[in-house]
C-alpha cells in the first residue's frame, strides 16, 4: 500500500510539472517576438539544474518539488513586468497552483521561495534555487547566453549597448555572482573563473573595437589621411592666396607710384602742356582710385589674422573652439593647456573633434582671404576697364 502511494505521488508530481511546462510555454508565446534569453528553454534549463542540485543535496521529495515549481515560475512574469517580475511570477504561481487544488500550505512555500533573497545564511531551498538561476554563468555556453540577453534587452527596453559597455556589464555580473551551495561550487565555480578570465580579454578587445569605431580606425589609415590631406590643402590654399595678394600689392603699388610720379611731374611743365593733358585726368583718376582700393583689399587679405576674442575653457569643453591654434592657446594658462593636451592623448575622439574644429576655423580664415582677394581682383579689373574706356572715349572725341 505504501509503495503504491509513493508511485501515485510521483506520477501526480510528474503530471503537475508537465502541465506547468506547457503552461509556461503558452505564457511566453503570447509576446510579440519569441523571448531569446528568458525563454522556455532557459526556464527549463533552470528547472532541471534546480532539480539536479536538490537531489544531489538529498532533499526530501516534497522540498525538491517546491524548488522545481519555484524554478519553473521564477521568470514567468518577466515580460509582463520586467522591473518587478518576481511579483508577477508570484501571481502566476498562485493562480496556476490554486486552479489545480494544490495544497495551500505548499503554495505558500512556493511563493515564499520565489520572494526569498538568497544569502549564505538562507535555507537550503533558497540557496539551491539561487544557484540554479545563475548556473549558466558557470558554463561554456555563458557567452552565447550573454549575447542573447543583450539582444533581448535591446529589443525589450529599446536601449543599445556598445561592445565595450556590454562586456563590462557581463564582467561585473560574473564578479558579483556567488554560488551558495557546495555542490554548485564544485560543478560551476571552475568554469565561472575561466569565464571571468576570458571576459577580461573580451573587454580589452571590445575597448579597442569601440575606439576604432568612434575614431574611424576600422578604415585603416583613412581617417589620418583625411585630416593630413585637408590640413595640407588648407596650407597650400593659404600660400596661394598670399602669393596672389602679394602679386596684386606689387602691381598696384607700381601703378600708384607711376601715376603719382607722372602727375607730380606734370606740374613742372608749361601751362600749355597742363591744359592739353587735363582731359586725361578722369581715366588717370579712375585707375588711381581703383588701384588704391585693390591694394587695400590685397593687403587685408595677406594681413595676419589672430583671434581677437578671448577663448575660455568652457567654450573648448562645449566644442565651440580648439586650443590647437596658437591664437587660442596663448590666451589660457600653461597648466590648463597642458591638461587639455593630456585629455586629448587619452581620448582619440576628443583629439579628432579638436582637429575638426581647428580645420573648420582654418576654412573660415581661408574664406575671408579669398573673399578679400576676389574683391581686389574685381576692383582692379573694373578700374582698368573703365580707365581704358574713358581714355579711348576722350581721345577719339578730342581728335575727331
């Protein structure tokens, strides 16, 4: 009779766990997109490990059943309420077990186990459940599981992680996880330690990958070549602008000198000579004024331009200015300039951002140079054309 009762109890427990497995599967399948980490297969894995640990501790069948039920229900409320899923899981357990007339006293034990905070001083049931939940961290499949967890969080919370950020989160998770039972430590601790060692390498690799992505290093030397070529182009364009400005200064200076000299010499001739040549005063005056305006624009273009407003470190931190230009860094104390360069050496992103700012303002200087140079050439050309036209008109009018 007693043996038959035991067999009946085992059969009933198996039927309960089988129906619970089906219930959890249907519960998780309600959500859009199949859960990739807190899935039915992961829940089954936790339940299997919990059952195995309980049996290795030679716990009585009733206590083992309580642990198995709690393991199945533990993540059942995760997708209904991710931040406080245990409360929802407790609600699911109460409803399921109550509908199947499970003893109220044992229901309370399942619910208490779900809500329990495991610690080294906890009862064996809580420690076994805790170790079963974190057992994947002491297995080879931890890294595959970690990627599934990352994908699930990004889909569920709409937050993306860089490789470096995620690897640091997983490393911290491994360090903070502690197996509370001797059986779990013997089975999972060694692999967990190897996982920690491997995770440290992954953090280092992810950091290099993240830096390369932020700075464009994954494109090889392309980014460095981009900045180098642009700075060289700006220097060449600046030299060309200065050469053109010097040429305009030389040409217009010669013209002004010749006009002033001839005009002054004209007063020493006879009054008849002056009267005869007064009709050409207009074209000479046009050329004189045009050359003067042209040379002024050319001089303004070639004139060195140093930052006139005071640059503050707040502007630099906001990305509104860069201390790579001498006109800016001479305005700040030496210690602040050294600290600034120290920060640039530690962050390639800040370094490239500062170079971008410097490149932008070099472009602004070039824009001003070429705009003034354009006005210089335009005025000079217009003065020549008007001078020749007026001279020709006066000459033909006077002689024909």
